[in-house]
């Protein structure tokens, strides 16, 4: 009964979960800041869906350039990883360069330190192989580049209330597409492990079970209890291979995850190490970066 009431109250607020203005605003600021020393800017969204976040970031970048009277700025290249064919076609129509690979197992077809900003919105909660994903984040993001993440917040107000009444939180359920859950403290431990990333800022979006007129201000005042957890990290100067650098700590976990010493990741092709773009591999139907039947995670 409690769950049904909560679902009825949140109806109409779902779009706020994506925090798109937060993602676009942070990415635009990072891109403009990087524009003075770059001849070209590259933005990546692994699990990009229709390309909505990428297009929002592009528009916010252009608007910020105009606002700050920056007349000469480098071109922005939009890159996405997506496997669902209709979404791939949507992206190609708006000039997003799309690769169809398995983000949890395949080497990502981008050169080392080639991306200025990576956004990953409502994707990580659908994945198991976080160590491999973060190893690719760290490899392809430039030093000083920004990693912008958006995930459901396990510590949100509504999840706390559900647990208080003995109900399972919605952020991660057994019969669900969400196999990971995140709070800010736990995510920071993951992201900053090994010194590859430095936390910069966080924000919240939506506040179940309240309507938008209430949830918007509540999410700003109490971001730690908002539905959505949005964070920005800066890539540090540690350019060591992520999985090798953390091998001892990963070994202690005895994890079967891909990329661990017990289940080592594929070595990158020599072409990738030299800065060339390796050929993309298509993901198997059972393990894809974005499931064939889309979940509400990305649109």
C-alpha cells in the first residue's frame, strides 16, 4: 500500500530524475574552460540513448560561449556508445558519432586522453563491471578533464522511508534492471580510489514523493536526499593503467568481476596504445551497453 501511494504521488515528475539541466550546465562550463587551449573538443556519453544529453550539452556550450562573448572557440565533437539500433540511427541523424560495443567487456574505441568531458547519466546502475568501466574512464579522459555522473540515490528520502517501514528501496531491486546502487560517500570512495579522479561537486534532482513545485526546491536544499545523485570529478595526473595500479586491492576482494586479477580484462590493441582508434566490436546480445528492451534509465 505504501509503495502504491508513493508511486501515485510521484507521477509526472519522472523527467526530473534525469537532471538534464545539471548535466548540460556542468559539461558546458567544463568545455568552455577547456576551449582556450584546445583545437577541438570531444564529449562522450556511454549509453547515450537518443543522444538527448549530448545535444543538451552542445546547446548549453553554444549558449555559454555567446553569453561570455567568446567568438572563436573549437568545434565540439559528440561521441556516444549505444547498441539499440533505433537509438543508433537517431544519433547518427544528428551527427553523433556512435560506437556499438559492450561497455562492460570491450576496450572502448577511443585513444588515450582523447576526451575532454565524459557524461554518464542513468547508466552505471545498470552495470556490474564498474572496475572495467572506470578503467576506461581513466584511460580516455584527458588530465584535467571532467567525469560527470548521474545515478539514482540509494540515500534518497523515499528510499529511507521505504526501509524505515521494512520495504525494499527502489534504487536497486532483485526484479529490476538496476544491479548497482549509489550514495555520495560510497561513490566517492569508488571514484577516488587510486587517485585517478578528484571529487569537485554534487547536486540532486527530484524529491519523491512530492510534486515538482515542491521537489525542485527540496532537491536543491537537501541534495543528499534527492532522488537523483549527480556528481562531477576531475581527472588527475595519475596516468597509470587503472587495473594494474589497483591490482592488489582488487585481488583482495576475490571478485569475479571482469577486469579483476581473477578474471582479467582483454588487453587493448596495440593501435589503441599508439593513439589510434581500434575497430569497434559489436556486443553480444546477452551483454550490451544498452539492453535491447530499453529500461527507463536513458531516453
